[in-house]
C-alpha cells in the first residue's frame, strides 16, 4: 500500500518515550519491507515483540518439480484437489518458479491454535468460495467471495472461516505485490483512469490489544522451511500503529473494466504487479463497439511470459468446455488463441459475464506432481480444426 493510515494510540513523535496509563513502557517496532528506506509502518506493543520461549519442529515446504521444462498448453481441474482441515496442510502448490508459488487451498477450519508469518513472500489470497475474516497485528479484514487479500511479507496473521467449504487461490511472491505504476501519480494516489480507487480497498479494522502472556505458536516460513517459534506474549498486543505498509483487501467485483471500439489487450485488466509477474482481473463487461469488431481475443504469442488463467465464474467466451475452478496454462514461446469456433461465436455479441484471474509470469513455470495428477491431457490438442 502507498497511502498513510493511523489507528489506535501512537505517540506524538516517532522514537520517543511512550507509556500507558499505568506508566508502563509501550514498545515501538518498525515494520518495513526494504531496510529503512522502503514502505513501512510503526507498531506500538504492550510487550517486547522479541520474546522467544522455544523453537519447535521444522517442515520443508519447498515445491518439487515434476515438469521442469514445459512447452505444452495445459488445463487443470483445480477443484479435484482434496479438502483438508488445516489451512497450511490444505495449501497445494501447482506451479512455481524462483519468484512465485501458485496453488489452491481448501481448508475446513480456522487457524485458532497458531499464528502465521511468511518471511519469504508477499501473499495474495483470492477467495473463490467462503467467508470470514483475516486477523492480523494491524487489525481485522472481513472477506467474502471475490476478494483479493494482500498480506505483505512478515505480517503475523490468523484466518477465520464462517463455513467449512472454502476455496482459495493463493499466490506467494518473493517480490512486492503492488498496484501498476501507470495507475498511480507521483504522490502515490490512484489516478482517475485507474479501474479502482482507494475507497474500494478494505483496510484493517483496529482491534483492542491482546494483553496476554503464555506460549504463542507462530509458524514462520523462511527459505521455504516452516519453523515453529513459540513467543511469550500474544502477537496482537498492538495499541496503535501508523504508516504505509499493511495488509488490505480488494474485491474483484469493484474492478471497473476498461473497454474500447476494438478488442483491448490484457494490460487493461491488470490489477497487481511485481518485478516478476502481473495479475489481471477479467470481469463482466461490454464488448467492443466497432461495427466490425471481433470480441474474442486474437491469436498471440507469449514469447517472454507464461499465461496462467484461473476461471472463477460465468461464461468464458474464448474457450470451450471451461468450468469454474479450472486452470489453463499457455507457456511462453508458442502462440495461442481462442478455441475453434469461439472467434466466430463472439461476433455480434454485446457483453461477457466471465470472471477470471490471470497470472502472467516473466519466467517459465514448473509444474508439481499434483498438477499433473489433475490435468486434462487432451487440452494441448484442442485447437485442431475438426
């Protein structure tokens, strides 16, 4: 995030003495993403946030490739991944490279017995199905179907669900997830032509600090290893904070599509970006209004990027036999385009009701064994004209 927020109680000046009504010290913590020069926030804790009781077990979460060098277009049935009780156990990586991990999570239960911190990556959770709230040391964010949740690297959080049937697309990025620079002016404000604005964002609702001592388990992911670290005080003991770095939400339903007289290229759908990939939102929209427009996308070659589409809902006009929960991967280096008949069917159509998330990575994606286990092996040959 780029704009400033202040919540709770904070001192008048940074790095000065701050006490509560009983005269006890409040402890300041700088939370920043690039040393002392990047975006940051200052948090004020009832207790020192550094009190480690013990170290527990470690678990290797690094994904393993079943396909290292992929040239085939692929389609996966994401909903075939089994549901599991625990949030971490349910996270199933399907695609990855040195910069990003992408997969699905179908958890049944909330993370009530531990806290999470990803020290490797910014996390993006897309809520395909489910409802609940994300609880963090910055406050709580309510979420529902269609919400993106962006959790910066290092944020301590728990996730609470109101139902057992939860379906989440997750992206873990070693590079910062942020808004496209062309949407932002020199002062950090979203511009008038941006497809969303600050009022669309779901920022944390401040919660009263937890003044609790004991043994609090934080599962910390670092270098692909999940470490169990037990702390002596509740991590959500923050009496106040201010700054420009914090978790937030954005609903895909609040993304306003950009349309034109002829077919608009994918960058008009871009919602987030990093140094290594972009994320686009395809939402219901009017089709092109040139009298001879072809609404279906034209054939194109992704020479320097991989195109991964996750289908959420609606009618997907460019492909045949597409259902919610499916992925299609079109690797860099070869052309792809609409399925046979899709271009012809699109002519004269006035609108589309598709809802999808696209992730274009600038480096090739590797596939895990789980991805191959849910693959439609005939997809690569689906462009053959009958």
